[in-house]
C-alpha cells in the first residue's frame, strides 16, 4: 500500500516559504515551497518540513509486526484479515490492517475480535520466528547508530545525532534507507516518527501507519499538541486521564496551562514532567540497552477458576518461569507483584516488598501465595493470573538467610540442585507436586 506522506501546514505560516524535502522512493532532496510530488520521479511519497534536516531523534515501529511476519511467510494471507492469538479465552496479540478495518485491536478478547471479524484467519503466535525477525531489524538499526533504545521486540528509539558525516546523509535520509532495507531483508514494513525528543517521536510514528514517516518539529510541538487529548502523552494512563478529566483537563493545552499544584495532586511527582510533555518537551535521553523494570509471567485460563489449590499451583509454575529468567539475566528483585483478571476483564494487582532481593522461585512463590490468599474465595472467579518481580538489581546476595524463616537456606539449596538437574536433563524432568493439580484439571 503506497501511503502519501507530506508535511502539513505549520501554525502561523501564512506565506509560501521554502522547506526541506526528501523523496521516500528515489531519495531526491532539496528545498522548495510546498510540493505534492517529487520533482525527480513524480512519487507522492514526499516528506517536507522546515526542520527536516535538523531533527535526529526517531521512533521506529513495525507495522502489525506479528501479523506482518505471518503474511510474509504465507503469501496466501496477503489480502485476508489475520489475527495472531489463540484460544477461546485468549486475547489478540496482533491484528493486520485488514482486520483492524473491522475494529479488531491488540489486547482485545478473542471472542470479541471474532464477533467483529468472523472471517479472520487466526494463527497461534510463533515467538521464536518473531524474535528472529526483530533481532534482524535491531541489527540494521545498530548499523545506523549505537544509540538504539529498544522498547519491545518490534520498536525502538534511535538517536542519530552526529551521524551525518559517518553516513554521508541526513538522519532523515538514513531512516528512509533503513525502512527500505527492513522491507527488503526482513519482509515487513515500519513506520517512523522524527522529532526533537522521544515523546514527540513516538507520537509522530503513530500518525501515518502503515509505512508512514511523520515529522513533528520542535517549534510546532506545543501548538500541535494543544487540541489533542492528554491520553496521547507518555505516562498518561487511563486512570490518570479520568482523574484529570474530572478536574476539567482533557487536552494537552489544558494540561500545559493548569496550575502545577493541581497536577501534583492528581499525578504526584510525575506531574511536572507530564506538563512538560504537554508542551512538547521531553528531556529523556535515548538510552541503549536500558535494564528491564520487571520480569513477569502470566496465563489466561480456558475456563474461569476459583479453586485456590489450582490457582496456587499456577502461581508456583509461573514463579519458576520468572525465577529462570531472573537467573538467566543474573538479576534479582525485591517486589513481588500478583496480577489477577476477573471474568469481566477488570485487572487487579497486589504487591509485597521483600527484605532482600531474590531470584529464587521458592521465595517468589511464597510471596505470591500470600498475596493470592487474600483474594481467593469460592465466589470469586479469575480468567487470568500472573506473577512478576520488580525493583530489579544486578546485585545478587550471597548466603540467603532469614531469621523468621530458618528453613529458607535448606529450600534454597534444594532449588539450586533442581536447577542443576533441569539444566542437564530438561525442565520436565523435575516438577513439583502442585503441578499435578493443573495437569489433572486440564485432562
């Protein structure tokens, strides 16, 4: 699909002024009054903006990544609505743009997605395949700049400051070349946002999907944001947006003009930075390989569950998965978080902070079991359960002791022995007794 991408009129520009432009198809660049097609190849895929050659912070986001990989690997799916997900109780992991026309969105319950698009082809996720494709794209990014900050498997921030001499072209031209290379080498498309900072770059990349390239300059950012909803901003979650709305603040312009004391009341310590972002200001740097903020694992049940024994068994199994990931990364964490989702999709989180950081499945499980015990009752049914660890640290404690739990040291040594057996012979060689409750339920 060829998407025409041209600059929009910037506030206050009453006269026809010359602006930098570049063609996304042939690469021809120059300076001109507003144009609708490339003077060299007549392509309509023109990017034109007064700040085009001065901006260097980008957000690159793959278009419907999982679904695009599936269409790449099976050309018969090209014009069909594709949903990546699975199970009657599952959620949509990704939906192609054909499915999105019908209203299907990521994280939507699968039954709702299929009611909106009954002809959709549903494909179970192939995470290893997606990961391989994502790593190839990441490598292409790193060939442009070492300042790549991944946000997920299919998106990242790039800082191309100072790369003009290295590549012999502007950051905008390098990003155009990147998009072409990704389509050629990986077989999926990307959308790009180019701006003066991370917040505006991410907002820009969402404006012209798929295969978009949108530019928002520093001088226009505040006025561009002013009429748009607060929910557009990084850090403005649903609950905060509702609270601000109750105080008469719905747009970025209203947020920027609001009394700072009111914003502190509603948004806490993050209020001042949120107001800055409402003005198009974001002082965060592009940070390569930023450490993860949490490690978690969750599962959605085929049928709602209320049985405390089975829920506890799931907590134990998920805690082992989280522990294995912590050990692989050689990190530990202090806060254990329990996540539950009700039959009507309300999400509940509970957390507890440990005395010392841990990566041990036993300790994660015990904390999760304690949190779960406060929520379980015969009249409560859950469709999803998860366990996670936050407040991560690469400092690993030596001997694990707890005066309130004298048996802990023995359990830690037992877990280390189990890890050794699993490493040599596979994870399925040793399972805990509670796992049998899950197997029995599923059979």
